[in-house]
């Protein structure tokens, strides 16, 4: 009986000591207030982190797909102009189909608050201000073409980058310049 009482007293003392130790340490860290641990909040954060990882992967995958499709379906523009060269209709139609497909994939991944961004790029020839303006006009033309093929105007924007983000540097040959004259489509938030 005495051993049982001793064990019970020891367990009780350890429990009380642990409580005061925990409260004292945590109380010292939090201005003397008892610390409440919100396990439900931690679980939600963990679930959200998993959801963000899935969202981030979906966005990364679709942006890679959009870059590849954009490269495959590049439309040419007349020299120093925002006028499309002949033969672009099939390419723009293919790009529009890709955007519709990507939108569905993003929706399934829970990504809804985004826009497609068409960025226009030039080579390094000419003045930077002119290149920025020209690349913006070319990106806007691509947006108009994609909207004409069913992409909602509220879901797509254009931006001119000029020669600020070259694919090839330096672009000191006609072939390298041609690689830098392009547009890209990406998902942006």
C-alpha cells in the first residue's frame, strides 16, 4: 500500500512539476500568459502547405507547357512592325487551344486567381525605348488574336519586355537575334 501511495504521489508531483515547468518556460517567453497550442491551426497550415506545393507544381508544369507551345507556335512579325506575317492562323488557334487546356488543369488544381501574360521580346538592335514599345505592341497583337479565338479578355494581359530578357546573349548574329525576337505566355498571379 505504501509503494502504491508513493508511486501516486510521485506521478502527481511529476505532473504538477511538468505543468509548472512548461508554464514557467512558456510563460517567460510569452509575458507570463499561459500558451495555448492550436493543434487544429497547425493541421490547417500543414494541409495548406501541401495544397500550395500542389498548386506550385501545377503552375510550374503549365508554365513549362506554355513556353514549349509558344516556341513551337511562334508567329513572325513583319520587320520593325506589329503586323503579323502571313501563316499565323493555325499557330494562334493551337495556342488558344493550349490556353483552354491549361486553364482546365489549373482549375482542377484549385488555381483560379490568375491571368495569362503574353510578354513580347525583341533583339538588342535599335534603341531600348523603341524595342520596349514594339515588343508591347506585338504582345498586344497576340492577346487580340487569342481573345478573338475564345480567350476571355479578363484572363489575359500583354507586356513589352524589349531586349531585357534575352534567350541568347550576345545576340550578335542573325540566328541569335531571331531567337530573341519572340513572345512568351506564362501564368501570373
